[in-house]
C-alpha cells in the first residue's frame, strides 16, 4: 500500500539518472522536484485540514481550493522556469511534472478502494 501511495516519488528518483544519461537539463529535474514537493506538501496540509473539518461544505471547499491552487502553482512555476532558464528546462520540468501527476492520480485511484474502512467487531 505504501509503495502505491509513493510511486510518484519512486518515478521522480528514477528520472534523475534518465535525465543525466539522456543529456537533458538537470535544472528541469530540479524544477520538477521543487514543484512536486510543493504539490505534495500543500496537498498533505489540505488533506489534514479537510479531515479535521466537520462541515461537508468546508471539506469540499478545502479540497477544491487545494486542487485549483496547486494547479496554478504548478503551472506558473513551470512557466516561470521556462521563461527564466530556457525552453528546454521548462519543457523537461513540465513533462516530468505531468507524468508525476498522472502516476500519483492513478495510484490514488487504485489505492483508495484497497484502503477500505475498518469497523471494530462487536
């Protein structure tokens, strides 16, 4: 279960040798690392805050706001990296970030039913 939940981090770590061997800009990998660390960090904080909330509207608001905000954070950071460091850095970081997002999203979809809810025995 923990491997499924952290598959994106494993792919991020495996991407570094690929970047080095392929001659792609390491700054693109570093940008993706920073973007992904922020993505996961903000998501974790939002998830904890949503779990602590009692009102369903507040839970939906926190979750939705987190997803929209993280999307903007990712997009603007990748755009800024591309403008500041060059198209190759921005493109490589964007491709890796999209791959990480896709892997994370799919692994969460797969892991969610397997988590289940534990009800104590009577």
